[in-house]
């Protein structure tokens, strides 16, 4: 999913998102795709750096919670024009299509 964002492939990113996804503020899968696409249009080059990750397996190893601290950068040149940190909390399920994100919420850092 990180590679999909960095290469501007919103559709490939969405392959890892469950059809019943519920996100920040009740966002559904369609709204998440729109948010990702809009962000990719704002910056020619997008970078994602995972600063830390905490993975907890649940429910007989068929579900997981993953908390991430990430640095997102964007710009059109050699150096990024913008950078933001986020704390992202995600829920995952291992289903017929493999591991997919079923929930996510996030807070913007400093």
C-alpha cells in the first residue's frame, strides 16, 4: 500500500481496503478513495515514511490492529514542499482476498 501511494496508484492502494471499510468520521471505502486521489493530485511526488509500527494479532490470528506513526511528504521537485506526521490506527481482517484494512482513524501530528 505504501508503494501504491508513492507511485500514485490510488486503485492499487484500494485493493488492500475491505468493501465494508469504516474510517475517520464514518468515511466509507468510496470516500477514502476520493481522499487518496485528491491528495495524489495535490503533489507530483508523494513520500511515505513509516516511523514506527505496532502490530497486535487478535481473534485466532485472523484479525489484527496496527498502529503507525508516519511522515507524509509531497512536492514537485527534489525536495518536498510539505511534510506532515500522522498517528494512524487501523484494523485488519484476513479474508478471502487476503489481509485488508477494515477500519482506520488518524490524528495529525505536529
